[in-house]
C-alpha cells in the first residue's frame, strides 16, 4: 500500500504517519500471534487488521485535511493510546508483548510532546485498559508463546532502530542547521563590518570633500584678492597717468610706469601659477630640460629675490660654490622653485635671517643637487607641515595674516617631482624652517642638451 501524499502537511503529520505504519503493523503481528495461541475468534483478527493496515492512513488523511495539522496530530495520538490500551486486556497483559506495545507508544508520545504530553496520553491508555478489563475480566499471563515473544523482540528492535535513526537524522539536521546559522551569522558580521567600514570611508570622504571645498573656496577668495591687488594698481596708476600726464615730469611718469610694469608682472606670475596647476592636474605639464651652469642661475635668482627678502629687515646669505657645475634640468622650473621658497621664507620671517645653500652630492646613490632654504621665522607645527603641500592649503600663523594663493609650495614640490626629485621640510615652531629641494644632476632619460 503506497503512502498518501505528504505535500502541504505539517512535518509532524508525516513523521507520525511513518511511526504509525511501523508501530501498528508490528502490533498487528503481535496480536495475531497472541490470538493464535489463545484461540481467539475471527472478529478480533479483523480488528487487528483494521488497526494495522487502515488506521495509519485514516489518521494521516484526517490530520492532512485539518487546517492545523500539528494540533490534529496531537489529538489523534489519543486514539493511538485508546487502541493500544484496549488490546492489553485482550492479550491478558502478557508481559513481553504488552511491554513492547506500551513502550512503543511511550517513545512516540515522549518524542512528539514531552513528559506532560506523554503522561496525559498514557493516562488515556490506562483508562482504556481498565474499561475493557471491566468488560472481559482480568487475566494476566506472565509468559507468552515463543512466536509471540520473538515477534515482540523483533518489533521492539525495529521500532527502537527507527527511533534511533530519527534521532540521528534530527541531530544531523540540527548540527547542519547550527553550522548554517553560524555561517550566516559570520556572514552577517562580516557584512556588518564591511558596512561599518564603508560608512566610515564614506563619512571620511565626505569630510575630506567638505574640507577640500572649504579650501577651494578659500583659495578662490585668495586668488581673487591677489588678482585684484595688482589690477587695482595697474588701473590706478593708469588713471593717474591719463589725468596728470601733462603736468608730470619724466621721472614721475617713469616711476608710475615701473609700478604698472611691476604690478603686471606680479599679475602674470599669479596667472602662470594657476595655469601651471591646471596643467599638472591634467597631466599636461611638460619639461624643457637644458644643460646649463647652475651657479649663475642661482646668483641671478637670488638677486631677483633679495629685495623681497630684505624688505622685511632680514639678512640674506647665499652660498653657492662654482663647483656645483653643470646640470641638465628645466631652468625655468628651478628658478621658480627657488623664488617660491625664498618668497615663502620672506613671508614668515621678520627681522631675522634667510639663507640659500646650494650643494651637490656625487655619491654612490647618484648625482644629487641640494637647494636648501633656511629661515629664522615663525616655524610650523607637525599638523601644519602635514597640510603644507596639500592643494589649496596654506599655513595660518596666529597673529599674522597670510597672503598669497597657497600654490607656491605645492607647485614647487610638483616641479621637483616632475624632474625626478622631491621637496621636504623640517621646522620647529618659533625657531624657523628648512626647505630642501633635492634634484637629480640630470633628468632621467635625458642626455646632455645644449642651451644655445
């Protein structure tokens, strides 16, 4: 006989169906053997057949048709208890068969619902046995026939083995479920950590973006101010010349023209810095290397910067031996690096000293040109140094207003790196700063280039 369909039923219904098939079929065989030994009438055989072959299917159909299969199955187990209890007086409470039938039910009840659940159904079984005993009279058989005992042992072993397998399979499923749960929990924890990291990264990126936007806004304000200053000078002196040129002497006209020229050059320098920055960011900055004597370029650049340095009451010392020799670099970039470093030193030094030392190291590590600018100015803290070469960054010193666009040092370092070197700084608050530009004696991949 094939099992009814178990689709869309509670798992307990399917489990109990299997237990009933095995348990009641075994009970039927035990009853047949006992009936044969006792010479019982045929109707009892028919009752045993109905229970062993019909009841499991009927119970399954009833539980499967119920809207609450679990509750229905719990109620149907009362019927199992009644059926087994009713047969016990019929077989004269034969010790081994009765023990097998009762223990099978006991294991089923305990496995399904626990101790209290089992106690109530065992009570129903006892009540059924007492009622039938009251009708048929009490008889007790200590022993049974060999066949009955053998069938009882076989049924006990079979039923016990089935319960053992069920327990084993449930334990395997429980272990697999726990492993899956642990794996899912670990995945959730890993995902949570990734989300935390992503959130932290997003928050950090947002803070950096906000900081960059503030720096860019400050940079644009500084550039606007720096551009406006020479433009106002050019316009102002031009208007003065336009209005008073007829009454001014030649020397006065020349002085105003020189002021206009100076303001124009300063304006051009600012625009050049912005353009150089845009080229570097776009990766379009090109070097124009030449082979030239370094010492004359140093003296020329120092002479250009001397007025700016000494305007703040500073002593300016330049040390550049002729032995530094020739280099193959971009002279325009070298000059701009030096002017930016000296201008920066003059900006933060008042009535102190500024020096420019030039040296060359032709050691085993390579040919290196050192351009060192020292000042005795206000110096910088570690936090200030960390943002010194950041785009749009400026060092703000307490009690001192900082002028400029904040591009000079950024561009200087970019130029050094483009030529294969670098720009570093060492500074102590209140004692001054030392900027060191390290450049190769020759740009990598460039042979000696004539300057003429």
